[in-house]
C-alpha cells in the first residue's frame, strides 16, 4: 500500500503550486527594487552628469547617467507597449478561433452517440453506468477553453515580466556583470515558476471540479481532461508561429541593412527596425516559448492521467497513484526553487567567465535533486505492484519501474541540453569551425552550419530512443508518458534559463540605444552570448519532450480509437506514414516563406528610411520605428493563419476521410520526421548566431583575426545568422508543437473518427 493517502495528496499538490507562485512573486519583488525612472523626462536626455558609478570610474566622465536612465525607461516603455499591443491583437484572433473550435469539439464528440444524454455502460465494468457521451463532449470543450486561457496567460505574464526586467538588467550592468546576471535570471525564474505553478494548479483544480460531476467515472473524467492539453497547444502553435514571424522579420531586416549594408552596430538607435527587433524577442522567444512549454506540460500530464485511468489505478480508484504525474510536477517546483537559490544567493556570479557555467550548473543540480525527489514520491504515492494497460493486455508493474521511467526522461533531457550546448556554444569546436569557414565567404559558412545542425541530431535522438525503450519496456505507454513528464519536471528551471536569454538580449539592445559606456555593453554582450546558448538548450528540451509527449499521446489515441495494432505493411497505415513524414517540410516551407516575405518588406522599409530621411545615418534625427513595428505586426498576424490551419486540419481531414489507421500512420510519420528536422534547424541557427558573436567578441587570437565588426568574414557570419534566424526561432521551435498538437487533437477526436471516420477508404 502507498503511504500517502487521499487527503495528503489533495493538500500537497496545491500547496506546492502556491509555493511556486509565492517564489515567483519574491523574485519579481527583488527585481522591482532596481529603480527605473517612471517618466522619460526624469533625467532629461541632455541633462548634466548623474551620480558616479564605482565600477565606471575609468569610463568616460562625460556620460550623462541621468539621461541614460531616462532613455532606458523610454526604450523599455516602447518595447513593452509594442509587445503588449501585438499580443492583445493576436489574442483577439485566438479568442474567435478557440470559441469556434470548442464548438467543433462539442459537435464532433456529441455526434458519436447522437447527443444522447442517457448514461452508458462503463468500458471497464459494463455492469455499471457511466456518464453520457454528450457530457464528455461538453466537458472536453470546456477543458479546451481552460487550456487555451492558461496558455494565453502563460505567454502574456511571461512577456510582462521580461519587459519589466530588460531595462533593469541593463542598468544593473553598470554595477557589474554579476548584478546584471542576477536580475536577468531572477526575472526568468519569476516567469518559470509562474507558468509551472499556474499550469499545475489549474489542471489540478480542473480535475477536481470535473470530478464533482463524473464521480467514480474516472475514465470519462480523464478523457474529457485531454481537451486541456489540446487548448494549450493550439494557442502555443499560433503564439510560436506568429511571434516567430514577427521577431525574425525585424531581426533579418535590421541585420541585413544595418550590419551588412550600413556597417552600424547591432541595436544601433539609428536602425529603424531596432525597436521591432526587441519587441520580437518578447513576443516570440518569451511568450511563444512560455505557451509552448505549457502545452508540453499539459499534454504529458493529460496523456499520463488518461493511460492511468484505464489501468488498475483507475479501476480501483487509487487517487494517490492516479495523481502520481501531478505529484512529480509538484516536487519539481520545490526542487527548482532550491536550485534557483543556489544561483542567486549561494554561488553568485562574479565575473563574465562564470555566467555560462552558472547556467549549466542549474540544469545539472536540478536533475540530481529531482532524481531524489522522484524516488521519494514513487515510494510514498505508489503501491508496490499494480497493472497497466498494454494494448489490450494487462502488464504487471512494480513501483520502482516507474521511478526508472521518469528518471530516464529526466536524464535524457540533461543529455540533450549538454549536447545542444556543445553544438551551439562558441566555447567549443563546432561553432568555432563555423566561424573559421567565414574566411571564404557566406557559402562555406552556410555549408558548415548545416553540417553542424545535421550532426547535432545524433545524440539527442539516441537519448530519446533510450528513454522511449526504457519507458515502454517497463511500463508500456504509461512509462513513455512519465518519461516525458520527467523531462519536463524541472520546467521552472528550464524556463528560467531560457527566458534569461531574451531578457539579456533586450538589455544589450537597451544599453546600445541608450548610449551606455563600452564596459556596460561588453557585460550585456557576455550575458547575451550565454543567453543564446541557453535559448538553444531550451529549444532542445522542448523538442525532446515533444517527441516523448507525442508518442505517449499516440499510444493513448490508439487505445481510445480501438486500434489493436498499427501495421506499417498495411497500405492504409503506410500511406499515412509517408504523408505524415512530409508535413514538417510543408509546414517549414510555409513558415520560412512567411518570414522571408515579411523580412523583404522590412529590408525595403529600412533602406527607404536611410535613403530618404536626411540626417538619419548621422544620428541627428530619429527613425520612424512605428512603421517597422507595424510591418512585423501585420505580417505575423496574416501569415500565421495558413501554417496553423495546416496543423489543425490535417488530423481532422485524415481521420474523417481515411480512418483511424491512416491517421495513426500520419502521426507516426510526422513524429519521426518532425523531431529530427526541428533539432537540426534549431541547432544550425544557434551555431550560425554564436559564430557571428564569436567573431564580434574577439576573445581569442583566432576570433580577432576574423574580425573586427564590418570585416568580410564578419559580414559572411551575419548572412549565416540571418539564414539561421527563421530556422532556430520560427520553423524549428514550431515543429515540436506540430507533432504534439496533431497527436493530442487526434486523441480528443478519436471517438468520432472510430465511429464515423474513413469515408473514402471504407469504400475502396
């Protein structure tokens, strides 16, 4: 028997979530103590010198610190207004979509039993009556709306935290790199803990509220809960694609004209696209990533809960064991809080060379501590032996088997993180080789970067494969769902180090635009360089967890659709397999073309302003930032529709017209193809980005020989970086949502496809 009773579990999960929220508020409070002028005119852009900063004694005595602070506040306000305006506009479109799609869910699932309101025999015990199909349809639609709303809040709150912290990070950089690091990392932690805690709390509350109606019909309860994951990933898809198009259109336009053609520094205030570029960091890398990882968490939890509901946990109504996935997440919040304190209060960063190692330690420490936490939860919450569903058979499982499953996913995430860092950090040979290739021009740079991306796929795929085999061998599909949850169990720390990157990037931009001394910009550049690598690590986690989540959802779909076996030699399955393997390429083509067409308009606008506004190149007049912001906004809102429609409609069309077996093939093909394309695209882009920064930093003799900024090698590196931008920030990260979203959508609509699908193949 398990040690934890129902009452203890009911208390532990919400208490852990509330601890996480309180910890997030504490981090925000510490960051808020860094003062930023509330009005742009506080210091006056041309006022006298402000108070001296001890760390800047050897800098230019003529720096007007009061004016710098005022400009920082003004730039921060412009970025915040732009990001808020874009997200609110995007969410208006999404509100219409989510309301309409919730209606589709109700209509499709309700029609399975012709909207019957009569109770039905329970699947696991025909002698008992369970809730009617129309109730499942209604509750699935409500869960979908709750998931969508939580995803929106995750993205929006993350953006607000990031835009609150960017100027404060830049201002703290005057005191030293350690102070700036603490502000950026605490801000990322505030976002990470808010998201992880709110996601857990809302899901737990949803389970309990729905349980008031379902009673002991646990299978019906957790079938309806799957809509929560669908809602989260639906919003994440549009947030990722729309935000990615926004940020990369501005980034490419700013770099090509500013760096290559005009030979001006990155984030130079003379560049008309610079505000749009900094806004894009927040709507794409912050809000998009927040919604993305929330979707992964929601889907992995829903998959685990559904599979558990058809095991002995569900049939015997063992509440503590059923809540095992949520207990893992609850312990993860506490572990991540301890890990964060180590970075901010115990082993504080003192110098530039300590930034990267401090971030790496966060991943390792959280993984080690979480392994112990998993062992404790496994012993306390699970019975010694139990049975699990295994495609129609009953599999006898021991509790330590589940410990291995969760730990396998957790440590696979660590491997993926470290391998991603190796292939995308300029401290290691792969990126340095890409930088050296710039000597002979952009073409060789592109070739080397592509090779790095392709090679970086090998070890992560092997790590994912090992986690999948261990999970399935020990605990069938439930084991794979737990492996996915294990990889995401330290999501608060993962989001903290991921959000740290865009915050530091924004801080560097603000420092440049505000005219801060050279030493300050060097510190923010060091934070930004480490942030690029952590962003790549975050994408690696997201993609790896997406693979495990998708496979777990695939198993749940096969169960709910009543498929006994998926035979790849069957023509129906093989056709779906081929088409599914093609979908990531079709999707990538659409997103890449969207970024390209938006960037084309941005380049033309930036060129027009430099050519037609007298005094702009000399810095005597300000550019028209608003026009560039409007170009990115309009392009992203229009261009996100087609890729989103492709993902949302593919399972519906395939299941309705060709049946559940073909849809199973489609999901498998998209999973196998999409994961590898996503990893290679993200890591190629990261390698190109850091190869450029390697040359710009000039930290080694080799790097100095390739520079300085404006050299032919540097221009080749900038071209490679602009090619990689849509790969690493739009197409690559969006692909992991594609494979997750198609799988969870298929799971939600599985009863309809099983009852009415195959309109074409059933007659051929």
